[in-house]
C-alpha cells in the first residue's frame, strides 16, 4: 500500500474516533477530508499554495475533531498550530498527530483564539483557517490579529440558495477595521469557501476580551 493510501486510511480512522468521542458529527466526518482540502486545493489558491515554505506558519482556530487543520497539516509542508480550548479535544489531537507522524510540523495549543492572538503568534501566520468556529464577526476578530501582511484567512461557508446571503455576512466596513479585505470566493461542488487577505496590520485594540466580542461584535 502506498504511503498516501496509508495516511488516508489513518485519517479516516481518526475521524471515526472523533465521532465516537463526540467531537464530530457523522456528516462532518463523512466528507471531512475532501471538505478540508477544499480550503487550499483549488485553482483559486494554486499560487498561494505553491508559495508555502516549511518555515511558514498556519493556524487553525477551534480544530476540535481535526477539521480542517489536522487534514491540511497532513497535506502541506508548513508548520501548523491546532488550537482548541478543550483539554479533551487537545489530548485527542496530540494522539492523532503522533499517529500520523506529524510531531515535527504540528503543535497543539490549548487556549482560546483571542488569547493566542495576544501572544507571540500575533502577526506571524501566513494562513489562518476556521470551520464552524463562531459568527463571522467573532471569527474575523480572532483571526485577523494572527495574520502577517499578505497572509490569508479562509473560512468555509454555510449553504445558501442565494450567494448574496453569504456576502452580507462579511461587510467590507467591518473587515477594514481588522486590516482585512475579501480576496476570493469559490465552491468545490461539495462546499463553498471565502478567503480574506491581510492588507494592513491589525490594530492593537483587537482582539477584545471574548465577552466584549460576543456582546458587541464589529458587524
């Protein structure tokens, strides 16, 4: 069996375990690998993906049962931080990383996303990803401060019949406050995605404390 096939089978077993642990739903795990790869492996991101180097940093917010961060870490060469505030989920992710032989290029950080944005990783990430993390305003405020200029923030979108419904979720004015600008929007046939580029350093006042973010979102 090829190494790629072995890795794929290991990922499937890890996602099955995530279901049994209550970290993923059956539907999320069923398409989890292809859905996760859709964040980066598309024609819209081909040049960005080719520019990745081993020294580059990617961060996944609220990785939980492994989507998309664990999957993307398996198929890319850069260094990944998988973040989650749950001790149980972090223990699960650490075991999964070991099973996939990814210890040298992946680290699990047990903390909230806003705490991470206030630490040493602020302004360092070339890529930040999030799936079902929080509302657009909360997710953007946690992701924006982590990005370096030119870095991308990528989210998967909920299904909508009318594309403008998703567009309204990410107002230009609110994104500008965080130094972000929408870059691309794409659909793989399985799911839709949206990327934002960091065009300016995020102001130091962000992120705010989580209770302030939730009570008074930027948009």
